[in-house]
C-alpha cells in the first residue's frame, strides 16, 4: 500500500526504507509510513540512526 503525505503542492511517498530528503522548506526523514520534519541534515542522520537502533527499522 502506498502512503502519501502532502506538503503544500508536493506529494511524498512515505513507504519504503528510512531516508532523508531535502524539500524547499527543509529536511525530512521519510519511510515506514512516517514523515518527520527536522532542523538540519545532521539531525536527519541522527533520527535515522536512532530509529534503526531502537526499533529495528531500516
């Protein structure tokens, strides 16, 4: 099943593995049906590591 998230005019497919994306308004962590806004690319990397280690997400 495809899970889509809407940010303004953009549509993000939030399925699949965790990954970071950069949109015009900043960075996001996307994957496993989540879309998490973060303050920086470094924070995106930290969130991905945390989610992978605590919850076994990849």
